[in-house]
């Protein structure tokens, strides 16, 4: 044996050992190209999930940078679903017939271009300018007289009104829509490719790995959003010492564009491996190669919408599907639930900012570190419970309802975790410190006797904070006559409105910036986060069982399962993913107390909200949508329980009763007297009695009764056939050595019919015997 042969044999032996080890561990032996495809697809899933959640985390920054209302932001956020649903059916239909890895590469490239276009918009807009009086002066020795009598000849410092981005937000809208178009081929074609060329029993394992890695994307997306929100939008281009606002200010804009450039790079890298993967792969060992594009299992077809348009008899199938009460009710409940989920996910960070005074950076960080890991653990444990206890459809629906309803009750507790409105003179309180009833924006309320001679503008927003905790919307509105310091450390003095509100001797100075919330607000925020994390975990426990209810719905025929899942995804994303951010944003806008003003005179972004109304409308809308969905889910559970009772009753009725064997007897050994006097034999000992009864309760079948008694070995055989009637049988067999008693309780009609049948049989036998003798 040569050395090369020895090396080859040793390598073959190692390979066999490795494969045997995988078999022992029950791990799938995987093709190299398929492994590369799964790794590349996992990274693509991670990248697209990261980009999507980064968009959610940046809506506050985009709203302020482009001076938009929450309604416009909701429209921009929904553009992803618009682009995705517009091309999903076409790509799913023709994609299976083309080179799927390259189509996925094109999709990742389009997502990268869309994210890059969104971030590139920042460089077309110039420097960000916010409304403030401080930037007019760049010398700390300059004394700023905010309140100036218009009759004097002194030059009044003008508030710099921020420049809006005009219609540049349309590029963000188009970039997000392009990202939605690019996402179209990734999910359906990727899953179908795995399912085509992997073993049937291995496909769920690979797809589970994909979903697990995908869960990491939203976590890192919110963390990236947190980091970018800390950085000033024009970082690297301006001196940060000249910036007079902080991340908690309503005018602060973070480096939102930076995260889109990072995610664009990740998406571009994820597209590279797909260009070099083959169109088809050899099927794993033990499986036949399927024709490319052949429909596969439910979990791959459900994401395809091609089945909706290409299946024969689509309209009859759709009518039949929507005519199924359980499915239709479940679809309605899913749409309502998805609306509440999208609204919560889109504006949760903004709610934390406005209600509890958190910065956008901290809000995104807490969501990424606390809420999303709790959701991931809940989804995993929900699937584990489903597998461990082998839950049926009814049990899965009940578990999903129970967990969701518990999370709903916890959501109601969030109404009690609140912070009061920040006291803002002229908006939430009057200038003398009394709380304003029925708060709404009124320009006349911003003025008082203490600032009426200062020639202030009601449109400005450059808040200052007094030591009393009252915020004034500008130094001019506070009636300040002088200042000291520079930049963020500017302090205004001799403020007439401050001295008018509080007793003589107190300081009349104000600091730049908005006053913080009260100390008890931090305790409320801690309670809110604890309830939020617990609610997210409990709600996600029922996510997997709830999804499996649709797949296993017994009232849906197998050929309609793919269509059912496709319709559900299409309906929830169309009726939930697109309109929910828009109407949530419109209702949030209704709680605004002070709007910014664009240079053209139009309304810009909101500066301060009525936090009490914000809480009631935001949480109230979520609870109303979720609560309405439970009526549909309860109806589904009732229908499923009825559906499962009927098959059980039918099965019990159709199941044949097992034969009954009754055997009684005495030992057949002869007595001593019998052996001593064989000429006078005694009657035979108690014979063995064997009664076999086979009863079939199904209608239309006969009931057979067989009794066997023979003289030779203690058995006698009698066959009797009765009409198909239920057998009421209660047999008592007793033996005292010579007598055997068999008592059967039957109906009188059965007994009479038996006697008649026996009489006819005896007569026929007698006639046959007489004929044979003759």
C-alpha cells in the first residue's frame, strides 16, 4: 500500500466517522453549496430586519429634520409595505422559474440602493438650522436683551426660523419604497430554494435557524438607532460648542442618515454570495430531486402569493375559504391585532420621549435591550411548549388567547404609569402658576402683562427654565432683559414674568432649555418598562401556537392551506401595515399644543404635546383594537371546539366493539366415583362454556352471536344471526356441577323472533331428513 493510498483511506475513514457522528447527534449532513446559501440568506435576513427596525427608531429624527407631522411620518413608514406588496405577486410567480439566488442578490442590491438613497438625502439639504436667539451672537461678552421695547431704537435679535427641507422627504419615501421592492424576492424564493434541495425532515431545522438569526436584526437595529440619535445631525461639519440644544430638546436631530448608510453597506455585502451560487443543487441523500419551481410544503408556499393568482379556480377557492366561519373570524381578529402591533411598534419610542421625557437615544436603547430579547425568548418558549405537550389546534388557540389576554390586562395597567404635563407658561399653566383647564394652543394665552411690551413672536420656540420649574417658550416670553454666558451655558437675567409669578427676593433668572419632569416621573417610567417587558414576553408566548392554528385548522382542506396563509399575510399587511401608522400619527397630531413654523409659513413638526391626551389616545387606540380582536378569537375557539367534538362522536360511533369472551367451567378431571364404577357413569362434569359476542354498533350491519358448547371436550357450538338491532346483553353463567344457567336480557320482540326462527329451521331440517330416507 502506497502512502497516498493510506492517506486517502485515512481521510475516507475520517469522513465516515464525521458522518456517523452527525447521525448519532441527529444533525443533518448538509451540502456545501446549501450551507453557503443558508449562511448568506441568514445574513440577508439579519440585514433587512436591522434596516427595517432602524427606520422605526429614526422616525422622530426624520420628523424633526424634514419638519413633518406624525401623519406624514406614518405615510413614509408605510411606503415599505406599498412597494413590497406591489411586486410580491409578480416576483413570486416568475421568480420560481428563474435563477433564484441571483434574484435574491438583485433584491438585496435594491434594498441597499433604497437605504443609501434615504441616507443620501441628508447631503442634499445643507446644514440643519433650528430656531433660537442664541446663534445670532458668537461672543460670550455680548449681552442679549431678549425683551426689548419696540419704541426704542435698539436692534432686536431675531429668532432664526428653521429651514425646512421643502419636499425632500419624498426621496425618503421613495428610498423606503425601493427597499420594500427589493425585499420582495428574499423571503419566498429563499425558503423555497432551501425546501427544494434539502431533505424534507431537515427543512424546518434550517428555517428555524433563519428565524432565530432574524430575531437579532431588530435588536441591533434599535441599538444602532440609539447610537446615531446621540450624535448631532451635522457632526463633523459644525463646532459642537456652538450647538445650544441637548438630545432631550424637542429640536434635537441625531445623525439619522448614518444608520442608513451602515445598513446599506450590510445589505450590499449580503448580496455578494448569491451571485456565485448555482441555479439548482443536488438533493440531499435519500431524496429525489424535485422539478424546479415545483410547489412545496405549506411553510414555503404560504409566503408565496403566486398561489393566489396562478391556481386554477382561484375565485371559487377564495369564496370557499372566506366562507369558512372559523377562518374568516380568525382573519378579522388578526387584522385588528396587527393594526395595534404596528401602531405600538412605530410610535412606542416617541411615546416614551413625550410621556416620560426620555431622549430618543435612551428610548431606542431600552427597547433594543429589554423588549426585543423578551419577545425572542417568548417565541422560543411558545414553540417549545407546543412541541413538548403536543398541543392540538384547540389547545393552541386557547394558549394563544390566554397569553394575549394576559398581556392585554397588563397593557391596561400602563394607563396608571404616567407623568404630568411639564408646566409651560401660556400652554399648560397660566403665568401666575395656575393649571390651565382644557389645554389647547391659543396664541393670545402666550402673552401676559409681564411680556406684552416685549414685541415677542408667538411662533418662536426657544424654551428656558426658571428655578421654580416653570418653562417659558422663549427668553422674550419670560420678559428677560439681559444675559450672561455662552452657548449651552447661557443664563438670562431680570425676567419680569418670573418675578411676577413668585414672591420678591426669589431669583429672576432662567436657564436655556426645557425644565425636566418631576422626580416621581422616573418611578413611573420604571414601572412602565417593567410592565412593558412582561407584557411583551407573555404576548409572544402565544405567537407560535397562534400561527400554527392557521396551518392546522381542520375546517380548511389541505389544498387551501397555502391560500389561507397567503391571504392572511396579504390582508394583515395591506389593511394593517399601510394604514395603521397613518391614522395613529393623525390621532397623535391631534394632541399637539405647539407647532413649529416653516419659513414659508406652513405648519412643521410638533414641539410639545399634551401628555395626558397623548397617553389616553395612544394606549386607548391600542387597547380598543386589541380588545375588539378578542371577540373574534373567542368565536374561533368556540367553533373549533364544536368542530373537534363532531369527529370524536362519529369515531366513537363507528369504532367496532371488541369481541367479548366469557369462559366458565369446572375442572374436567373425573371424580373418584366415576373412575371406580365405569359402568354407571355419572353425568359429565361442569362443561366449559365459551360465549363470543361481536357487536358492531354501526347502522346497517348485522349483529352476530356465537355460543359454543361441545360434548366431547366440554364445548357445544351454536350459531345464531340476528337482525341489526342494538344488543342489550347481560349474561349470568353459573355452575353447580350439573346445571348451567345463561340468562340474556333482550327485548321481547327479539326473543319471539328467535323462537320463530328456530322453529322454522327445525321444520326445514326435519323435512330434509324425511326426504333423504324416502
